[in-house]
C-alpha cells in the first residue's frame, strides 16, 4: 500500500500541520517507507494471537476517588498568553 | 404529507456525568459551579509531562450500570484517543473507549403511553463506555476572542448507546426518562439536565416498513425531554417531506433550536470528523475481576423492575400503580416508609395518597418528593387514622393540608388540637339529628310527602351540624331510621 499526495495533505490538515508542496513529496516518501515496514511486519503469521492494546502486558493501576488537587489557577495563568475573568482567552472559534 | 406508510427509526446516545468527587484521570474536584479554571489541574490542562491515572470510582459507576441493565461488564477494556482540535480540549484528543468498551449489551424496559394505552417495550443497548468531558468555550464578547473554562475538562462520563430500537418520539422520550430514572436510582449520575449532567443525542431516520434503514441525521445535545420530543417530531416530518419531494436524505449532524422548534444542520457528512482513534499509550488496559463485579453487586439497591414486581406481590398494587411508585428511588422509598408507618393493610390507600394527593400538592408548589413538607411518617400516620375510623377521608384532606402547612407535627396532634375526631358515638349523633329534624320541620314534611331530594338536604344539614366529623354512612342510616 502506498499513499497519494492528496492523502498526505488530508492527514496534515487533520493534524493542523501546514505543509508546502515540496514537503508533501518528502513526507510522502517517509510515510510510504513506514508503510513498507508495516507490510514487512504483516508477513508474520499472527493467527490465534490476541492483539495487545499496550506494549506492556499489565493492568491499569487505579486511584481512589478523592479530590486531591488544590486550586493553582494563578500559577497556571501566569504563563498563559492571555486571560480574563479567570478564563483562558483564545482566537475566536465557533463551530 | 402523511405519516402513513413511514416507519420512524431512532437510536439514542446519552452522556451521563458520573457522580464522582474527582475527575476521571486527575485529582481535581468535579463540584459544579466553581469559579472558572479553579478546578483544572495540570493533567486537565495537558501540561507537558503529565500522565492520566484512572479513577476507581468512575469504574465502579460503569460496573453498577452494567449490572443494572443486565449487560456484560468487560473483563478487559481499553482506552483510546479520539483526536480532534478544539480549544476546550487541551490535549488535542479526548480519552474515550472505542473497540473494547467497559459495558457490552444489556436492555432497558420502558413504559410507553398512558392509562389503557400503556405498554411495555424492551430497548436493547449496544454498549456503554467511559470517557472524559471537554471544557467549556464561552463566545461572549472577549474583544473578539473566546474564553475557555477547563473546570469541566476531565469530568467522567458514561456514554450509553442504544440499538436503533425506538419507533416514535414517544418511545424515545420514554427510553430517555427510564434511563434518567435508572442512573439516578443506582446513584451514578445526579441527572441534572440544566447543568448538563445528562444529555442525549438522537439518531433519526425514516423508511418504508420492511425496507433497509434510511440515512440518519443526528440531533445533538438534547437537554430536556420536551425538546427531545419536539426535535424528533420536527425532524421526522422534515425527512418525510424531503423524501416525498424526491430528495435524498444526506447524513448530517443537526442542532435543535427551541425558539423556532426546528432542527438545522451543524455539519454535513463531508465535514464529519475523522477522529483517528488509537489505543492510548498512556493508559494500560482496564481489568475488572469477577470478584470486583460481585462486590459491587452487593452494594446495589433493589432495581426498579424487581421492586415493581415486589410491590405487586407484597402490597397487592396494580401493575400501573407499582410502575408509578417505582418511577424513582425517592418515590419508592417514600411510599415504603409511608406504608411502614400506616401498616401493611393500608398499602393501597397509601399508594393513592402518595401518587394522587401528595403528588398533586407537590406539583402545585413545584416541589420534588425529597422536598415534601409532609414526611412519609406523617402521611402514614394520617392514613392510619383513616383506616381505624378516627377520621373520614374528607377530614383527612383537611389534616393533610394542615400537616403541609406545618400546623402540627403529626396527624394525631392536628386531629386532637383542631377537634377533628370522627363522632362514632351513636347517641351523640342521634342527639344532633334530633336537633336538625326539629329545626327543619318543613324539609321533614316535604320528605314525608314523597320528595326524595329533601332527604339529601337533611343529610347535608346533619353533616353540617357534626362539622363533617360524623361518618356520612352512619348519619344516613340513623336519619333513615328516624324518618321511617
């Protein structure tokens, strides 16, 4: 399987990465290289093997349901580009 | 245009906010209504280097829900990243579950219609999965910018998905109500729709009966049962009109506008999100042992369906009354406490007092059962005094009103203080009747001349003389005897 330049542009758009025509070509080469690796791996017979969701075969650790985090708004907002009335301000977005 | 020969198909997705103290992957508080961003910690803000740690309480809620709907609680489920960009989602992805959800299958019994048209239906559930909520974007005027409040970011949600089993807006609303009652019943969600704790999306399509499913449109964020009904009704009419006019339905996401009563398109299939789900490498699979499930089962209250059947068997209630009294855990508990105060033989009158008199009075003052000024113990005490003939039903209504207004701490106290005790002493009633007869000689003469109406007037006079405290039947009999 190999990608088309259009698919590369779509993936870049979904990732919100601006990409020039020249970069589309280089990225296409890189991604196709990754696909070649995947194809090589797919040659391995995995019949009867349950897919793993994580590289480590261990269970998720859990925490007790207690509110433990204090309010640190001032510290967090001190490094924010813009805030007002306790809110983080961002370029206007309306879906 | 007509609804004839069209079948409506509806599936519902619900986001239930879980009643935990802290967020699903961080230790920040989930309390509602705090100052903006005071409950958003480094994990919720997605600061570099933070890692999510799953909240056991959120998993407990999912297990309870799975048990309540007879579903399979997955021994192993996996968290996945749902990728999209929006400023109130700081990580650039929402942690959700995709291929392996925590709850699989299950069903919910719903009651559709009223009175004689009441019928039961089973709605099959597809799945329920754990996920985190996003923050809130405020688009008011911040000099052309949007304000972001991340207090809600990371709040635990259970997304509950049905099969496309509902066939009308009434069924959809009945399902939403039953689910709303259930999540509150088992204590996993407060169900507060104004605060967004329980929000529904409805997938709606129409087809000719027997044909394959039509193309669906999804109505997003229905936060009241009334809006759900209106939105689906409008959407169904719109889709039928489109098809009958020869236009095909395009898959889309729509929003309901309560002001116009219409649905309007938010995004088409072309703009649909491509979420690129993949397992979250920051989280290991969630393993739920059979032991954990059994321990949880032991903490669960008796479920609505089981309670309903017990009310029919133990208290001799009709299926309709039992269903109404198990509409919520609050009502059911109130009813049982009332019966326990009044005595089991009074179970049926207790049902009437709770469902009719008390419910109407609460409704009038816009109050919930939990806010009733008359306690179950007080109401039971009142019903007990009707049962032992201390007061008549009519006087009981007076005593109820007095209890409601706080004129006494118990029915007995009010009956005593206001002298409402029913007069059962035959001699006393006879004396009063004699007075009435003496004072109304004209009426007596009329009756004797054959005017039946005069008898009723005399009963009225006699009841008045007893200030309503005599048993009307007894007065009737005594009067008949005297006039014979």
